[in-house]
DNA sequence: TCCTCATCTTACTCCCGCGTAAGTTGAGTG
DNA sequence: CACTCAACTTACGCGGGAGTAAGATGAGGA
C-alpha cells in the first residue's frame, strides 16, 4: 500500500548529509500518515532502514524532527503564495494564480500540507504560533494587493485577506478529499471567480450597501 | 486563571444524571484547554471533584467521553446553521445570518468550537469522518439555497458552499484570536458582504467570464 | 437500629514509546 | 596488516497515563 521511499538494503552506510535528508523524508511519510502522536520514532527509523539511535544522532528529539518539517513546508507555502502574487500585475489573474498555488500546495509533496493544516500538535504553543503565523503571512501578502486598490482600512483589508485564504485552504482540502467530482483546474477557476466577484470593485458598492 | 466550573466541596454525592452532566462539563474544559492527547483522565476527575473510577462508571473510556462531546457540539453547529438559513427568505440576509451563526458558535460555549475545528484526534478515522461530515452538512444547507437561484451544477454549487463555510470558519477563528482589532458585528458584516458580492447574481456574469 | 446498595476512594497493574548505555562493524590511512 | 573513527546495532531504563480490583461510606427503608 504505502511503499517506503527508499529503505535501501538495511545495512548500507550513508554519509551524514544524505542520511539526514533520507531521515527527514521517512519522518515526513510517517508524520503525514499517522500524525505526530501516533507516529513512533521506531517506525520512522524502520522506514529509513536504520536503527533508532541513528535518528538521535541527527535530531535531538521527536519534537525537533517534527518542527524541522513543519518549518520547511510552512515556508514553502508562503513562498508559493509570494511567487503567485508576483507573477502578474493583473489583479484578476493574481487571484487565479493565488488559488492555483494553494491547490498545488495541497496536491503536491506527499501530502505535506497535512503537517501545516492538520497538525495534531496545535496545542503546543510553538506549533500554534507557527501555524497562525503562516496564515498571517499569506494574508499579509494578499492584503498589500487589496490595499493598493481600495480605500479600506488596514484591519478590514486584513480580515478580507484572511477570508480569501480560508476559502483557498478549505476548498483545496475538500477538493483533494473528493477527487473525481471536479478536476483541479475547474475547481480553482470556480473558487477564484467567487473570490474575484467578491473583491473586485469593492469601493463602488461600499457606500451603496452602507444604507442598510 | 482557569476557575473550575463547579468542583463542589470534594465529598458531595450526586445522583447519577447530575454527575454525568458535571463530568461532561469538566471534560469539556480540560479537552478544550489541553486537547485530547494532553488531557489526563485524572485531571478531568479532579476538576469534577471526584476520583477517576467514577469517570469510568459513566463512560467506558477516554475516547467515548471525547466523542460524546464532539458529537454534541458538531450537531449544535449544524443546527445553528439551519436556524440561520431558515430565519428569512431574503438571501442577502441569509448570508449575514449564516456568518453570524458561525461567529456566535466560535464565541460561545466555553470555546467548544476547538473540539470541532482544532481536534488533535483527526487522525482517528471516526473523528475525521465526523469533522468532514459536519463541514459537509453545513455546505449542503447552503448549497440548497444556492441551487434555488442559479443554474449551476450540483457539484459546483457544493464547492462554492464549501468555500463560503471555509471563509466563515477561518475568519471567525481569526477574529476570536484577535479580539480588539474589529468588533464582532463589524467583522460579520464585512465578511458577509464579501460573500454576498461573490455569489449574488452569479448567472449574470457566468457567460461573460467564460470567454477567458 | 441495622441492612442494602449505589456512590465514591485508595492504590495499584500494565503497556507503550521516548530516549540512551554500551558494544560492533567496516572503510580508509599509514 | 594494524589503527582509527564515524556509522551503526542490540537491548534496556524509565516515566506517564489509561484502566481496574478491592474496599469504604453514607442515605433511606424495614
């Protein structure tokens, strides 16, 4: 069912850096499949075709191993967002690119997104903060764009950005769980349209809606 | 800091039903504050002013205790959504009411929303399914309304609904973590406007946007 | 007053999984 | 061929927390 990435003939010695990379890969597989708590250091070591103390020669403990992966993929998401928003000057295309980046992130890299969005270690302050900080930074990138084109306050622009990121995260995860109902491209387009309709020309309707 | 709900003078006997309710309340406090894994049955018992075996006379195990709470609050959220959508026939007001319900859910009941949205037991199939099913049912309620007014396909209407629910969940949680930047009412209104601008009159722009 | 039975307590057992002490192997060097 | 040192192994200590066995306690009826 789940093929070990590369558990070479248990007995092969590896130079330090290669081994470290391989251990991180093995750890990612196990953490993604089982979550932090149910993941056993023994299983990670096994999956790498190595014994447990080797793991501890590369990482001081289970937590640090996990945090290293979390850090890596959180940064990757923010970076993907940045690239998407810098890829064009057309705001409508920016919206599309932004959603595409989210869907790509969720679809790629061995489901690593589960570490970022579904961590079962959120109760640890360090993890909660990283998780919130990642959301924050994605929203900040989008917020800058919004502020350029609207006379909205900073707090409000930020909240709208959070809303857009929330849409992206939730729909991307839903889409992944239900492959088959809609192809990736169609899903991205649909949600991007919803977002663009929502955000474009915001100032124009603002005063009109105000009289409630 | 955290005041125990009602740890009556450790030594007071209670009739079975009262005790059960009190144990559920104590368990909720601990599960919310610590998450499933870090929550100890000893602490739950202590918080209720009772010894551990009493807990086991009311619930077969930690898991069942947790699932009882999860079930209760998941149902409460769906019910709040239903009420919000049934509260009016005006779709714009429906959107507002729907977001208000989400914010109220997040703001109320001792942060019980953390059980539904931030469970650290998602890796357990039973919990994952309940969590996804709750999202599904909320989206279904909204989807019915959308389908009444658009010629969109069922799959697409459902995906849009997921997007709206994602907006609500993410913004409500963000708002709760950052009280002070924006009052609840303003946040609800702002996000509701974004959503309404997004979906209202969907069919009108559909064909126009199609020519990309 | 004494009996009954539900409520509640103390004081364990047991398992699981992180982290480690101590010892082994083998590739490259003089 | 002997020496060295990093890479690796087996086998264990140990803490923490779920669940339990066996006994205490007290309200209410005969």
